[in-house]
C-alpha cells in the first residue's frame, strides 16, 4: 500500500523556520514530482509549492522568497523549507505525489505560527 507521510510541523513564532518532509512508504514508490498544499480552518486547500520531474519549482505568490521546495532522490523525500513564517501560514500542510496516474496524499502535518 502506497503511503505518503509528512513530518516536521509544529508551533513556531513569527519569523521562525520549519522544514517539512514528505516521504513515501514502500521502496517501489519513487517521488519524482511532488506538491505541497495547505488548508487553513474555514478555507480551501491551496497550492504552496510544487516540484516537477525535471526539477522545475513553482510557488504560490504568498510564499515566494520565503519557502523552498527541494527533493532528495537518494532519500526519496521532498522537503519544504519555510523561513520568515507568518501567522497567516498557519494551516495543515499536505504533500501529494503521482504514481501510475493516481495522485496520493499524505495525512497532513499541522503548522502553527504565533504572533
């Protein structure tokens, strides 16, 4: 069974940093393309950042210059480095990745930024 597992969330003060990880369980699931999304209470899930198979990165305007998505193929893990965090970044963060035309999602990790 394919699973994506996010980790690294937590409580941080405004201006602080966190690094989220998205790892795949099962040695046959290679994470080549991956997206990070977030959902705040009462809001729709939104794209935060995405990395393509070729390594192209895409960011939401609200996080450009503060967040960095990266991939470690050896560890089969995708990271989201979040710097200069703001209270409005508070949300549950999810990663997704495709495999054989199926899009898999992780269970989410909570990020809370206090002012």
